[in-house]
């Protein structure tokens, strides 16, 4: 890890609710180079809020604090919202879970891609179109000119997610946060989309934060894994060493994965001990 | 992309055409039954409720010969169902009988007065939409803020105030005390004789003919009633806009739009409102239909010579043909707008499927 | 009452394991009430409606003068003063007293319309929803046809045929306002029609009439109450509009809309004759709107911001 892209130290996200303050993220720390980092946890573990806090997309009523939250040496918490916005979609991008909901339903795919581009770069219309089409090609859409003019509901989930990736990669970001990018897709196209994502990340030398609840997917796809539980990091480990994980929660997650050829009865139940969250 | 995907995408274009055709077919069925329903209800009001429909139409001072002739003309000696058939046939020809008060065919009276109502309701809806939509958007974006509270109170009062009363107070303040506006009428008497309308919309006619003094006078007459109707429409439109916008702002594509680094302005007006715009079309159309109806009271207060005033004048003179003709006229436009807005909604939304 | 007993009472109400049906019901009511009373505007609305009820009930005590007989000689068109809070009208009648008595007529209209229109809607909606098939199609088509009509204009035409008068105005408004209730009742019926407990009742041999009356209608009541409350303001405004056009209450009844109509002739010089009854209509309508909004938010949290 020679050039650190992102540094997160003691990140906290606090939501005010009717019954008091709730900390969704409680002191998360990690750093990231031009590598693929997986964040794994159950729903409600704070993994998505961690990603959104890095993007600067935390809901306005919530509070974000950290000892350090720096992207490429830029302190994200001290810069103005305008500067933050100019990073967003330009140098840091994000892919959301379900293209059915995360693409604007009344705007054609092409226009949505061009919109990202023209927000951050001064390019003429013809060039923007050219680059959007090239980007659609890069996510292995065979007939980019046709897909360009389609509305999101007119394409399948797999193609929608490719369009989403194209929309977010068109500006050539250095860091990509993928929040459950394949969970909403059919199992058959999940792998295709992942391969495309993997290839683009590798080719362009980007850093990737891959947020997922699927430990197996993350371990096969990422270099390193951060395991989160109740807003905290319980373990950080290299994906290749995952089998030797120490923490009982990680072990529990591993045990829940079915393996071919082994009879699993009774099905293991995930242990959740309050002291891990303490 | 797989072959199957390609075919599916190609097939969707024709699916959409089928969807539009099928909704067009249903639209026609609904339009016809609703219009027949309207005629049935007015038939019931005009022929069944009154003890003697002839007296209801002619008044009790008509000579016996006329009464007898009218009785035959109305087909009152025929069975109900045949009477209704004749009634529908006449209504489809635009024959609503003759007005006792004006002695003209009701239809020609309606043609004469309707443009005044349209002009008023159109201006009212424009005012309501131009202020109501941004107010609703701001209220949704700054939910719980001062502007949200103000929008809420303004809306609630709009839902609660008797419009004719507000009109009277407006006349006291802006006409009697401040003298900002002209007295209740459509034009000053001076212009009534010199000005020849073309379309029947005086503001437009004056502008076309370049008679700016007439335009100014017409404006001074229309501004207060239009503002009042605009307020009613604003109350409704802003409330619905807020609700639609809150719904849209909670969607994932808004998060995605922010993740793209778009400005809040662009996210709100370019994405959220664009999506809310589809249902908003329906709301604005409905609000327009409501104003046509609301004009009955407003026109009475402002002596505005439209269909509303025509109906109330006829009511006071027990001129049943005119009342029912006016009711059918407003009802028909009302129904047409209702149905068209539904159709428009389906056409505007690119997601329209069979349904 | 000590703080401790209040505390334990609250715990009893909010218990997760109610010991009796009564406790569960009271607990639910308490939770709804807490949600309702947290909404300050809703409380204001409720106070307005309570005030309306009190004024209507004690009109004889609260009104210093007769609502129908005035002092033509000495008290015509007097400006508001200590003796006549809202002034007097052209017949020398005290406007404040007329407004106090007018509260009765407002309630009369609102309640009558509600008890005519709501049951019609309830019946049409539940029967359509439970029977399904052609019955449903035809009933709902009729409902939709009525929904597509302009209400005020149709009410006008009805009154024109029936003759002016407050009873006919009530009838005309009721005839034009039942369709939304039918839609709501049908929607509620559809959600429960196929539920297991309705099936259980069917298996026990209950007749369709009994099922609709005893098991489906009660479930529609709460959403219907919300909708009726929200419609009250519209009913008041329509009734006032009819009164204003001379089609509703006839003189000398102190109906607020008709009072505005009679004040219209003097509006430029004696503005108070029309001002006070209009303000009364505004306040009461506002009260019903606030109350309805609050009830909806408290009883039906799903539709929070719609």
C-alpha cells in the first residue's frame, strides 16, 4: 500500500431519533490504496452508512465526525459542500444496489450518463455523446447507440446496472464505492456485472470499496475484507487469509456458508454477542 | 446483451402502442358512460323531481296553449325510457331547449357566456400553478422549516375559506378603499360598446388588436377574481406538489443523482420535479376543472358574465332549461378534463404498460 | 394522583401483553391519542370543534339577543360595539347572537349530510367489494360517474328542482358526496375479504349479510371517519355557498352563508354584516380540516404526508 487513496479514522455517524441519538457507525477506521476492499456485515451493521459518509451523502439530520477522513490528502470534513460536490461523481463515485430504483425513470440512459460528464467537465454535446457511447461499450453493451436512447424500465436489471456503472465511471473516478452492486440482480447476471466491474477497476487502477452482505462474494473478489458488526469493525483481514479469521463473528459468518458435498444439519445460527458491539 | 434481451427490448415498443390503444378504448367507454350518467342525472332532476316539468321550464304564467304544446314537444306523454332517449338525442345535438329569461336557445347563450368563464379559470389556474408548484417544491425540500409551515397554513386556509366571502372582502379593500381594481363587471361601460371581441377572451382580444387601454381595463376587472380562484388552486396544487416531491425525494435515484455530484438545484428541479411532473399534470388539470365549477360563486360576487352567473341568474328566475343546460355544459367540460388528464398521464409516463 | 400511579397506569396501557380485550383497546386508543396530541395544530382543530359544539348547545345562554327578531327602530346596521360585539344587520338584529345560533344550523347540515352520505357510501362500497364480479363493476361504474361530476353545480341543480330550503340543500349535498366513501369502503373490504378470519366466519355458516354488517363494515369505520372529518369543511363550504346563492336556508334562519348574502348589499359601507359570518365559516372549516389531518396522521400513520 504505497499510495494511500482514502484514510478513515474513527468515523462516526449519529442519527437523532425520537428516543435519542443512535450511532449507526461507531468509530470505523481503515485505509485504502489502489486496491479492492470489501466491507461485510449484516443489514444494519453500518456498512452502507460508512460508504455514504465517505461520499458525503449522509442525510442532513445525521451528524458525521471522524478523527480523519481524507481522500488523496484532502480533508473531506473541512472542505466546503461545493468542493465536496466537485469530488463526488468526478473523483469518487458510487454504484447503488438496484438499477430499477437508482436510475431516473423519466430520463434516457444516455442523457443520464452525459449529465454526469457535463457536470464535471466542459465538453461539447457531440463529444459527450461520443464518450457516453464509448463508456457503454466499455461495460460490454453491444448496441450502445440503441441503449443510449432507452429509458431505464426498458432494459433488464443486468443492463441497467451496467448503465449505472457507465454513468458513474464516465468521468474516470479514482475511488469507487459499490454498495451491494449485484444483490438485486439475477444470479445468472451477477457474475457478468462483477467481471465488468473488476476489469474496469483493474484497467483504470482505481480503488474500490465493495459493500456487501455476502462474505463469499467479497472474499473471492476483494484483496482485503473489513467485517462490521453493529457499527464497528470487528476484524480486518486479507481475503486470502479469511479461513484463519480469529474473531468469532467472522467465523460465524464463514460457518453459515454452505459448501458443496457437506451435509449441514442443523443449519448453523449466527451468534451475536453484545460484547462485540461494546 | 443476450439475444432474448434484444428481442424483449424491441418488443417493448409495440407493447407500449398496445397499452396506449387499450387505454384509449377504455377511455372511450368511460367517457360515454360518464356522459350518459350526467344526462341521466339531469334528466332525473328536470323531468322526474318536478311535479310538472312543463311548469318548471315555462314558469306558471305561460298561456295554456303554450303549456300544452311544450308538453307534447317534451314528449311527456311517452314512457320514461323513450323520453330519456329523446332527451339524450336532443342533448347530443346541443339542444337544451329555450331559456325563459333570455328567450334564446340555451346552447347559444352558453356559447356566448362560456369564454368569460374559461378566461377566468385559465388565468386562475396559471396563477395557482406558477406560485403553487414552486411553493410545494420548497415546502418538501425544506420540510418542517418556516416556509413549509407557511405553505401549510396558506393551503389549509385555502381549503377552509368561503371564496365568495373572500371575494367580498377583496372588493371592500381593493375596489372601495384602495381603488386598485375596477368595479365588478368584465369591462367598463365605455368599452362595452366600442370593443369587438374576436375569441371571447378579452385580454387576448385586446392584445391582438393592440388596444392597450382595453387590455388595461380588462386586466383591472379580471385580476381580483382570477387571483381568488388562483388562491384556491394554489392551495390544492402546492399541497399535492409537496406530497409528490416528498415521495420522489425519498427515492434511490435521488441518492444516485447526488452521487453524480449534481447540484441540489439540479437534483430537485431536474430530477425530482421531472418525475413528480407526471402526476402534477393530473393535479393541475383537476384543479382547472374545479375552478370551472368554483366560478359559479366567484362570478356571482364579481358580476362576471360567465356560465356561473348565467346559472345563478337562471336559478333565481326558475329557468330550469337554462340551469340544466348550464349544468350539462360545466359537467361535460369537467368530465372531459378529468378523463383527458388521465389519458395524458398515461401518455406522459414512459413507464406506461398494459394496465 | 401521585406520579407513581400515573406511571404505572401508563405502563398498564402500553403493556405488550394486555390481559383483556379492554386493556388492548384502551392501549391502542392511548397510543393514537399520544400521536394525535403531539400534533399541536390538530389539538387546535379539536378545540375549535368542541367550541362549536358548546356554542350550539348553549346558544340560548350565550346569545344576548334574539337571532330572528331585531330592533328595527334603534339598532339598524350599527357598527361593532360593546352592546353588539359584531354589530347589527339591516333588520336591527345582533350579528353575534345570529352567529351563535347559526352554529346549530352548521352542525345540523354537517351531521345530517354525514349520516346520510356515509352509510350510503359504506353500503355501496362494502357490497361491491364483498360481492365482486358484475355487482362490483356496476356499482363502481356508478360511483365513478358520480365522482366525475362537478359537485357544487350538481347540488345547485338538485336544489333548483327540489326548491330552496336547508333540508333540500342537505339532501343535494349528501347525494353528491357519498362516492368517495364508497371507494374507501370498497378498498378496505378488498383488503379483508380474503383474510383467514373472514373465511373462518364463512365456514361457521354466517350469511353474507351478516359478514358484511358485523365483520366488514366495522373495519371500514375508522378510515371512513377520517374521510368524513376531512370532508366536513367542504360540506360546510358547499352549504354556505348554497345559502349565499339563496338556495339553502331561507330567512330569517341565521345560517352563516345566507347571512353573508344579506350582508352583501351593504358590503362597501357596513362591511361587518358580511365579515363576521364569513369568519365563523372559515374558523369552523379550518377546525375540521386540522382535526381531520390530525386524525389521519394519528390513526393511519402510513399516509403521513400524503
